[in-house]
């Protein structure tokens, strides 16, 4: 497949994923409003933090997921279809075994931790246990389904993701209405219904893979060499997965212990806003990542470096376009969206979006690292740095600092990790640090600083209200697009935009 064909595939898959995303975001934001209103701030916070207890056990599953995805995509790039079957069958067997191991651990440790260590009101403990049990079963279902999802992404069947998402968000919308109608405990009911949705979606994904991909027919298979190779990759990748778990669910549990469920609700809302916005980049990366891995497998490193740099810049620009007006007018958006806004929500949203913008600068670098399969040194250093989020957050919260300190720490460590990734990848695949810092980091920094000027002036010069809100939104878009065009693009990229606009103009004129 030529570079031009690859670019077309990336673009096509990205558009399909965006269709999926827009529908998901619209319904998710609506359902979040109703769920928060129905459950209340306290129960909403309990739901998010208790789910985090189970997610603490996803350390190994996250590592296995990355391992399966990498191995499947790599072999597709080499067109080794017999080995694909072996990898998939081995992965399924491992995941089933891990599901039962995590079930035992979650029932022993998770139940104990929830009932003895967490900050849950006594009258809500029974409902919290319902949430925990539902989360455990959901986690097991998702764990066994990991190889099937990895196969869909590796084959770049993004159209199917879009179709299934329509079903998923429709079911979640149905849950909202059922939650209001059902006379039972709202929190327990919500947890069980979300479990039911998860089960339905998993069955759909599994059926599709078995029907369309020859390798997705599970046979009891063990290959010692493959197990050793995947085991080594998974083992070292556990460090990175563990750091991610501690950063998300671990910090959420700390906030519960030191600050209570209301702060968990604020962080939960911030996470949903972040998910909605980050979906734009996630979908693009989902379409891009297989191409980075396949180009590495085929030995075309020059094109891989091009994909890394262009993919990172484009990802950041998309985030900036969306994040800038939200960061500036966070309070107005929340007042319009929610009936009740928990304390700290405004600051949480602003900081988590800044953190996401920092992290997106590393996404393609992580994919490149995984493509090599040589991750021991990388995970020790980068994973070790990321794990510092948990003890540092604990230290600051223990000394009475505000809850937002957890995200400030995360942003600072994210930047340190970026530098470390560049240094290691120079050694691993020969990436140019100077080129990356100039073409990507320096470029995105200049674009951000220039883009923020106009909407900031509007925000401080005009009184709060619908007029300022609209002007900030329009000003942010105009400012960001203008700065990206003149300062964020190369002359070749600008010419390409001109050519596309000319073609569009001619079509309209015709």
C-alpha cells in the first residue's frame, strides 16, 4: 500500500470515528446531566470512585491489551496470517485465566477496601457494594473481550465501531429514562443497568470478529516462544499500565479518603468533559496508530517519523481548537449544562484539559515505542516517573493542600516524561530530538501562546453573559485557525490547504 493510500485510509477511518464520537458526546453529555440530577452529587461521586477500586486491578489487563494490539498489528504489517491465529488464541486463553484471577483478588481485597478504608456514608454502603459487584463483572467481560477489540483496530474496521457506538449510546440513553421510572435504589439500579449494556456490546464485538476475521476463532493454544515474547513485553509494560492506574483510579481514591465523595463527583464531571473533548484526538490516533506500527514493521522508518511529527501536531491543534473556549468559559458552560455544579469542578476541568494537551504530545511517541517491542528501559524510566504521581499527591493532600494539586503534579510529571521519551527513542529508533522540539514542541507552544490572546481580551473586557460566551467561542475558533495556518503549518502544508480550498470552490461554482 502506497503512502497516499495510507493517508486516505487514515483520513477515512478518522471521519468514521468522528461520526461515532459526535453522537456519543451529544448523548453522553445529556445523560450525565440527568444522571447527576437523579443520583445527586454524593451518589454520583460514589459511583465513580467505587468503579476506580475495580480499575485498580486493571494493571495486568492494561498491559495485556497493549501487548495483544501491538503483536496483532505488527504481524498484519508483515502479512503473517498463520502467526496471527496463534497470537489471538494465546491471548484469549491468557485473558480468560486473568479474568478469574482478578475476580478472586477483587472479591477479597476490593470488598475489604471498600467497606473498611473508603469514605462512604454508612447508609450508602449497601448501594456502593452493588456498584462494586457490577464493576467487577463488567471488568471481567471487558477483559476477555480485549483481543477482539484489538483485532478490529488492527484491521482498521472503524466503520463497525461507529455502528456499535450508535447502539451503545442508545442503550445508555434508555438507561437514563429507566433510572427515573424505576422505584428501586437509584445508584444500585444504575450500576446494574450499565453492566447489562456492557454485556450486550461485548457480545456484538465478539460475534463480529468471529464472523469477519479468520484468526478470531479461539483454539486452546500455547506456544512457549510466543508466551515468553508476549510475557516479557507485558511484564515490562505493567510498569506503564500501573502508573496510569495510579494516576487515574489511585488519585481518585486518595481524593475520596482526604476530601470525600463530593470531590469525586467534581473529578468525575471533569473526566467526562475531558473524555468528550479528548475523543477527537483519540479517534484520530486510533486511525493513525496502526499505520505507525505497520510502517515500523515494514522498515519504512522515514515515513514513520513523518507520521509521528504530523500526527502529534495535528492532534494538538484539534485539542487546542476545542479546549481553548472551554478552558476560558468553563463556569458558563457548567451552569448551562448542569443543574448542580459540585465545588472544585471548574478548576478540575481546566487543569485536566491542560494535562490532556500535555499528554497528547507523547501519544505517537508511545505508539512508536510499543512498535519496537523493546520497552524494558523505557518502562523503568518513564513508568517510574509516572508512578511518582501517587506518592506526591498523597504527600500534598496529607499536608492539607487543595484537591487540584493532584492535577498540577500530573502536568509537571507529564512534561518530564515527554523529555525522557524523546531521549530514549533517539536511542531506540533514531528519532531526532532537535527536529521534534522544533517542528512539534516549539511549534505547538508558539501556536498556543498566540491563539490565546484574542479570546482572553474578549473574556476580560466584556461582562459575563451569553454575548461574551458566544464571542469567546467564535474568537477562539478564528484565532486558533488563523494562527495554525500562518504559524503552525509548513509552506507545503499551507499550499495543500489552498489547493483543497480551490477544488472545493470550483465544485461549488460548478
